[in-house]
C-alpha cells in the first residue's frame, strides 16, 4: 500500500471518539494531525516506531525585560522562587545582598543551565515511564529497549536533586534585597507595595502545582504529536490528557480563591485567555490540553508581572540611596 494510504488508514482511528461526523466540526488539533500524516507521505514509515531522543517543550515567547528588571536581576530573577517568606530569615544586610549576588552570578548561571537540562530529561523520562506503565514498549533510537528500572531510579534521583546550593541562595538574596527596598519606601507607597508582595506569595503557592501540570501537558502533547504517528503513543496521550483535565479542574477551584487587582478571580482571568476549551468535559481531551496552553503561559506572565512591579520599586529605591549597584553589564535578562 502507498505510504499515503498507510498514513491515512493510521489516522482514521483518531476519529473514533465521535469526531468523524463532519470534518468541519472537528477540533483544530485533529485536523492538523491528519494534515501532518498526509504531508509526511513522501517518507516511508519505519517498520517499528521508536522513542524520541528527547522532548522539545512547547514554550511561550520570551518576555521582554524592562530596564529595571535587567539592572536589578542581571539575568537571575525567577518569579516562582523569589519568595517573600524567605526574606524574613536572618541574613546579610542590604549592600551585602547586592555584593553577594554579584559574586554568585556566574555560578548561578551555570547551575541554572544544569537545572533546565534536568527538567528536560525529566520530561523525557516521564514519557518513557508513562508508556511502560501502560504496556507500550518502544525501542530507543539505537534499537535497544529501555532499562525501565534504571530509568525509574534515575527519575527519582533527579526529582529529589535540588542542585547546587546557589540555586536556593540567589532567590533568597533577591527576596531579602526587595524587602529592604520596600521598607525604605515612603509610607503611602510602602503599604501598596507590601500588599503586592503578599499577592505574589499567594500566586507562588499555586504556581508550584501549576508548573507540575504544565510539565504533564508537555508530555501529553509530545505523545499526541509523536513524529511517527504511533497510535499507541497517542492512546497513552489520551489517558494522560484525561488525568490532566481532572487535576487542572481541582487546581482551578483553588485558584478561584485568589483575587487579583480589581477583584478579578485568578481562575477567571486565566481561563479568559483560553479559546475553544469547554470546562464541562465536552472538549476532546488532547484538544483540551492544547487549548489550555495559554493558561500556563498566562500564569507565568502574571507571576513575572507581579514581581516586575516590585522590582521596579526596589530598583528605584536603591538608585535613590547611597548603595553600590551590581558591577555588571546591563544587557542580561532573565
């Protein structure tokens, strides 16, 4: 059979969830999937599908950094980890925080690159282990079968590995530095700034779980859009997508308890960014995961914007006082 026919036949089961009625009413992800199968028809499929060597995460566009963000953060600000609570502990003074951050910058950048590599490796391990747990065994690119026990052990070790101490020290120093700056503000400005500081803390409490859901969505989409149109992988993607939908519903209920500026609920704000996703279970599971991508991008942007307001205030306070700024170039951005 011609490869085009092979791929078309392989794509047909994707419609079996009641979506065959009309192509016009099919979700966009499904139409794109069929198009992907047909467009790749000139290249014959491998006899046996294999696992990808890695997962390339779907990420939102890199945000533009304000001048204050660049000056203050020097490429090291992490909105999830600069936590207000960590500023309450005993630690160095204001100028000492600035000097220490300068001294740690190169160490932090190297450690952060390693942390990002670990995160990508964890995504790949999750994909392989989720397939294995559901009885789908695929060879690695070299043709060998994965050592599931070894990979499971590796995943556990990576999950508990917090990396070098500098990864924890730097956000604590930033939190302490911001706290010093906010206390130096005039009383009228300080009250509003401290309220913003508290809102950031509330967002961070939810963001840690949201990051886990976002990682799960990356695995779902990697399975659903696997390059070989391997339907067994797609089926596992469906199962994980249903789990994601359930977990996200619980998270959204908790997010409803957080009010943003103007009294807007966090869940309503994030869902307003997501077109074509029904919360009543009618949306196809994988289509739902795709439709929720703007939610995760929006949560990351909201965290960053919340911290950016505080950074602008802190930067202004430092520039108004006799503090020595970081002795770094101003072209870096987190």
